[in-house]
C-alpha cells in the first residue's frame, strides 16, 4: 500500500471529501483496502460520509467490493438506513442481488432495523427483489416481523413491502408464515395487515 492509498483510506473514513479527491489526484488506488479488505467507498458508506462517497463514485469506485465480512458499500446502506448514501451509490450501478454473510440483500437488514424511509426509497427507485430469501430462510417481510418490535416503523415497512408485491404466504425455513409469527408475537396491527393481504 502506498502513502497515497493510506491517505485515501483515512480521508474516506473521516469523511473528508477534499482529502479524498486530493489523494486520488495524487495517484491513490480507489480500490485499495485496509487489513479487513474495506475499501475507501465502504468506509465512507459505513460512516455515512456522502460527499466523500460521491467523490469516490465519480472516480469509478466499486460499490460491490466486499470486505472480509462480505459487507460492501451498497450492502452497508441497508444496515445504516441512509437514503442519501443509497442515492449517492446508485449512479455506480450497485448489484442489487449482492448478498451479505447471511445471504441477504440490502432490503432485509433495513426491514429488520425499521428503516422506513430507506425501504420506501429503495422500493421506489430500484427493482430490488422483495421476496429474496436469505440463508436463514427469511425474506424482508419475515425479518420485519421476526426481528422487529411490532411498532409503527415495522408496521409501515410491512405495508410498504406488501404494496410492492411481497408474498405474505412465503414461510420461513420451518414452514412458519409472517402472519403466524405476527400472531405468536402479539403484533395485532401487523397481523391485520398480513390477513388483509393474504
């Protein structure tokens, strides 16, 4: 790794867009990575440093480069729920089918964590697969119910997913549907939404 590469990684992690551009101009490799294989774009995404990410995208940085935990800049947006970062990365044409270490795509952790505006924007602005099944046997809808708290944010996410065509009848790996999980957990409002959609 060159000194310019080290400068670029540091600037991206700090969110210093001017220093990112300066390091690139000085010859830094936009795909350089740290000891965990995190690229500058992934570091910027994890820190929600939108201006730094935009500078990296403009320089051709890859939103799909994965680190040693299978995280990428794009997948990280589903965890952070940053709509601004999601939009900053879209011009780089992220792979919407790229999976994390759990076999999930970006909408699944977003649904689990209650990132309503991110889910709304993702469904409106991309053709992400709402029924993608991860290695646990869960879709975004199932994660919103199984790992959510049943509150308003998760209710809205269930509404958004159903409106986008998510299949409420898809069961988990044990054959249990979203409705059954909602009923077991006492999520009355979500159960009502799922009954109406079935």
